[in-house]
C-alpha cells in the first residue's frame, strides 16, 4: 500500500486510483490483452487459466514498465508535462520506482508457472523493459 508520505494526503481514494491508472497508462491494456490472446492461440491455446495468468502477468509487466518510464522521465516531464503525477506532486518518484519494480517482479512471478518457453519470453520482455 502507498503511504501518505508517498502521495499527497489531500488526494481522495478515487483521486489516488485515477493517478495510479494514469501512471500505468491503462488505456493501452486492451492491446496487451489482444497480443496475449494471439500468442495464446498461436501457441495452441490451452487452459483458460493459463490465458488468464498470461494476461495478468503481461498486465503487471506493462504497468510496471509504464511506472518506471515516468520515474525515468521526471526531468522531461517537469519541463514539458508538469501535470503528470510526479511533477505535480501527487506521488513521489521514490514511490513510483518502488511500485514499478514490485509490479515487474510480481508480473514475472505470475508468468513463471506457465512453462520454460513462456518464462523465457517473459524474461526477455522484462530485460527489454529495464533496458528501455
């Protein structure tokens, strides 16, 4: 959970959720899920539970990457996009780094039980996110 020191205590619960959704750029998630569906179908489909785990893990990896993107771009955003969550003071950069790292780790762990090949691809994706 995010403590009050990490986020402006004046934000309502709804405001906090809205800010986290903004950080995660969740409007792009349907694209992630359709990519997962294509990969799942091309891989021979399988249990719906595996598909749900794939979507869940990919969602967490994507969202964690978006959090880290904002943490890395805070200097640019302060100049050009001051309304973004970190420059506007709605959340601290440290909290975004911690949340982003936790989302990435948890996303990878969700995908881990799906087998060697899927874990390998998720690992490559994770490295790509971190290098970007």
